[in-house]
C-alpha cells in the first residue's frame, strides 16, 4: 500500500482575484473586498495588505484607500461561487480524489501517483490559471496538517517557490517547522496558542516534538492529532463527501434600520426560503426552527433589544411554505414597536436525514405532493437561476436588501453582466 500523500490547493486572495479576472486593468492595482452592507474588509489582494488590516471598517479607511490607490468592491457572492466551481472542476478532472474544504481551497489525495508530484502540481497550477484566471498555491506533504503548512510556505515565499512546496523531505520539513510560529499551524487558534506558549511550545517544531498523550490529557484529541500529523503520521483522512450539517442558518444584516414589521417579515421570508433550499440540498428534514431579531448593538444612541424563540413544526419537513409560516409567527411574537432593527436570523434545528427518519404510524407526515412541489421548485431554480420562482412575499426592490454600492457585474451568471465587445 503506497504511503499517504496529500496536497492542499488554495486560491491566492480569492475574492480579489475573482474581481481581477474580468478587470485586467486592475492587475497591478491593490484591491479590497467588503463584507455585507459594505461594512468592513474581508479580503485583500497581496499588494493591499501592507496598507489595510483585515476587518478594518470602511468608513474609517476611506482616506487610506484613496491615498494608496486601493479599489474597493462589494461582495459579489454569485461571481465567487461560480468561479469556485470552475476551479474545483479543473481539480476533479486532473486528480483522483479531492475534498472541497472551503470556497477557495481543496485537499487532494496524491497517494500512489507515478509522476513527479511537483511537476504535477505546477502543471495543475498552470491549467487552473489558464482556464479560470485564478492563481493558486499548492502544498504537498505526507499529512493534511503538513500540506497546510506547505501551502502557507508556498504563498509566503512565492518568488522563491513559484507557489509550490513539497514537504515530504524530512530535512526540508523540519527546517520549516522550526521557522514557523505555532499559531501558523492549522487548528491552533489564538487561545490555544497562549496555552501552548505557556508550556514553552513556541514553534511548530516544538509542538511536533511534544508528548502527544500529554497534549491529549491537558487539551483534547485534536491537539494530539495535530502534533502527530506534524511528525508525518497521517491521522486525518480525505473526506470526499461533506457531512450533512446538523444546523442550517441564514442570517443577514439589513441594508438600513427597520422600524416596521412588514419589511422584517419580507427579509425573514427570504432567509427561510434560502435555508429550506440548503435543507433539501443535503436531503434532510427539519423538526423546529429558531427565529431571532435584534437591533444594532454598538451605537450608544440607539435603544437595544435582542430576542429569539423556538418554533415547532407540525412534522419533520423541508417544505418552504411551512418553514416561512413558522418564521413569520416567530417574528410576530418577537417584534416590539419603538426599536430600529438591524438583523434577523432563521436557524433550522433538529435535522434528520430522509433515509434515517422512521415515520410514526399515528403522527402526521409530509404529504407526497409537497415533496413533488419542492422538487419542481428546485429544478426550475436550478435550471433558470436562483430566485426564478420564489414566495410572493419577497418584494423587489426591498427595504432590507444589503447595501452593495461597489458591486461588480455577475459576469458569469447573468446575461446582463456579460462583457460586451465594441468594434473600433
């Protein structure tokens, strides 16, 4: 049986790179991408990082953006999601098995592949760039945790490595472990870093050489496995199929403060609709939902209110209509006059897989016609685009819609966003 070999393929500054694909004039211009309602910075191109901190509030850095010639974009999730699917499809065509870890990165199993893995990685890197326009970094190692560190090194020392690092050589691996602080290790957060530093564990090398059983007793099994993986002992396998979520949440801040209940119910209708779509995508049913509503919590001049409640559904269901009705009932009970509301949330709870649910002979159950209706709804929206069919309660335009004043076109998912060529 071949020794395990993993690769981590990670897109460089993904959101910013997506914006550059259709704007070649911005190839040498620093870019930042903003959160919902254009609140704060959630992504930066490499050339913007020296001037703008992650999480910086837009209203506080407008001067810095102008001073350094940085272009800001509102989050264009339709574009990013579509480009992500294209990147992943290139990987799937070239690699035997991948685990999509997030929108911009995936693990791959390279065990037993005959050709030079570094040559394979550089060929894949070139193909992704050619077919999608997205630059990627690739780390190769004998464990997933080491592959993460190899990818970190590939990006940090881009010029020297060309964006590809193979850490299977023990000498090269140990050299990197000694150079990287322990907080750069995958799965070691800031709180854990403080505890490890107090024990004299300052670098990834220190963690790799710590007593794994002692780490398990003092902390948890995750830290133990991390230490073993840093030594080259594979403890984490590739997950080709993502596990079904135990909770499904849909939440957004409103584009402006809302005082009346009607636009809040419109927003909650949209959130419940999207949550139900996600529920059906993983073939699950929901028994109850939690609805919550709150005002802004940071303005000292605004009255504060936050509350939530559980709503029981009549039977396990994925029916958008039932979930919306329960959410509306919850909002009606939560709403209080005299407040300016900033955010609502719909959380689906007590989920069960369709193939794991045993019906009660005497309890009500979801009608077959409902399943057919939801399947038809999803099929139409899948073919013609999300929102083609939606509840009539969702009005357009809406008071609660996100502010996205610097939104780029949906170049790949909307006819109106297609680039136009003009003859000279």
